[in-house]
């Protein structure tokens, strides 16, 4: 059985190699669109905690190419929904390799008592728990100068210098129109000024705000609001910023894909002040919605080439860079975006270039 399965996998991988050679001979620019791993399994059983990126990575060198090799099964209602226990198979589809789905079956032991089965959760495209946890702690204000227009803490109950969970704070709205839609009982975020992200010329791209905690609006008037602090990771202080919580991430919008524009940018920051960057770390890049960037966009990370001295002219020159990683944008703003590093073959750093996969 194992021998026949290995022969089948080898036949499909030979088809994949032949397809790539044919593309190279034809001279097309998309020769590496679908590059199959030589160690790809004949089938893979989905496990709890997997992401679509992880699963595709068992078969493809470029996991975001998953939709291009996905063979829909008409017997399955929605083949895009994959669950733990399902089996992904490497197949021969009319002479070309593809991936198919064999739906797993829940095994239920019969007993005299009725038993409720837990609802199965579909596999997500990216590690959404990591992204949601990050966004609870960080956000960006597109224009740093607009910080002076946001509501801010002016005092605390009993004249305390700092406050925490269970305390009441007083907030002053700079403009009544900015807080007109806020309702009593609404949860609001408490933030503090972080890093100003800048482009290569030093121009500001956006201001990072770091979450201090959350509170509930108790009451408001034209020039003052009362908030009850419900949770805090640090002490709430005078001049901290108050903002409505951002819209939650939608996994349906996070399917990885390549940007339509040929954009080029750089990693401009690492929230938390980390110097070196690895897999599943969040970075800020100097590309945003003004550049056509959307959630799910995939970018290659190209390390800066080493600086060397030309032996004849004695001038310093930079060697060409090498692609050493891949990131996926999950929260774009106007001119800057947060992205998660999904692949890193070496240590990455601020200043590394990003561009669509080539």
C-alpha cells in the first residue's frame, strides 16, 4: 500500500516538474507561480491549530498559491471550509498536479446516553488569534498632528495621579462632534503615544498608539465624560488618549493574495522595540491603502545586500539583496500597514525591502 502511494506521489510530482519546465521553455514570467515541494506528502490530515498557510506549505513553496491548485469537489457543500480531521490529497487532474479534499468523519462511540458533539471550527487562513491579540494592544493614527484633536484623560477620582481597573476617570473631548455618537455603556480604549513611523526621507507615515486598557463610558456632557476603567495593563495617567475600539478582524478578508500594483516599500518598525525579526512577528511597512494595499496582501521580504569596497574605485557599493521571507498585511492604514511575517529563512531587520513576490 505504501509503495503504491509513494509511486502515485512521485508521478504527480513529476507532472509538477514537467509543468514548471514547460513554463520555463515558454519564457513566461509566471514560471514559479506554482512550485511544488519535492517532499510533498501524498496526503495530509488536518490538525487542530493548523492554518491554511501551514497546510499549503506542506505542498507548495509559495503557500499563497493555494487557490490556483485547489480542486473543488462537487460532493462537498463548501470545499473552502476545511476542518481538523479532513485529508488534503495530492492528485493528478487531467495531467496536472492539484490538491483535493477528503472530508474526515467524526467518530462517535454509541452509548445509552445522548451526547452533544462540539461544533467544529473551520481552519483559518492565518493565525488569527495572534493578529487579534496584537490589535488589542496597538493601532495607528494616520496623522500624528491629529493627536491634539482626540479625547484625553484630564483627571481621576479622589485626585489620584494614576488609576487602574475599578477606578473612574474624567475625559475631555476636544471636539463635541467627535464624541457625539458615543453612548453610555460603550467600551472605549485607553491608549498612550508610541513610535512615529517614518519613510526613508524622514517624513511621518503614522503614529503608533499603545493600549493601556479599556473602560466603559458612564456619562457624558458637552465638555466632559466619565469612564469606568474595566481593565488595564499599565497605570492610566493624565493625557492618555481615549478612542473607540477598532473593528475586529474578519477572517473572510484575510485570504492571502498578491497585490495588483507593483509596489515597493520597506519594514519601518517592529512594535515592542524588537531589533531582529523572525516568523510570526508583527512589523510595520511603509505601504498603505494609498498604495492599494489591502488585508491579505502578500509581500516578499528582501534583505539589504552587504556593503563592500570596490577594489578598483575604492568606493562603497551595496550588493544585490536576497529574498529571505514573506509577510501578509492584516491591518492597513493610509500610508503604513501592520503585517505578520509568515516565512523567514534568516533573521530580518528594519530597513529590509518589501515587494510583491516575483
